[in-house]
C-alpha cells in the first residue's frame, strides 16, 4: 500500500511537484516520509506537517493509507 504526500507553497516549487505517492514499507513517522521523499534532505527549519489534515510533529506516526502534507510556516499581517 502507500502514503500520499502533498507539498504546498514554496515547498511545492522547491520539490518541483505538488505531491507523490510513496510505498508505506519502512515508513513509520512523518520524518521518515520526508527523508524518503527527498532522498535524505535535512528537515527544513520551521517546516509544518500534517497527517490526515491534523497538524503533526516530525516524530508523529504514519501508517498505510495516510496523507502527509508538508508546508512552510504561514504568516499574515
């Protein structure tokens, strides 16, 4: 099975794609999704993540069928 990954705002541009699907095998946390999606790039400072539309931390668990989203901090004014 698989994990759906979405990228938003500047991360979408940086990744040059809006999202992808990763095999769920050997992925247990949000941080592991990031490592697999980026081939080992470091976690960007202040990056936000969500699992199934709920904010999540790097150590938050993920499982087969989840949607993981990554996006830069949002500012307003």
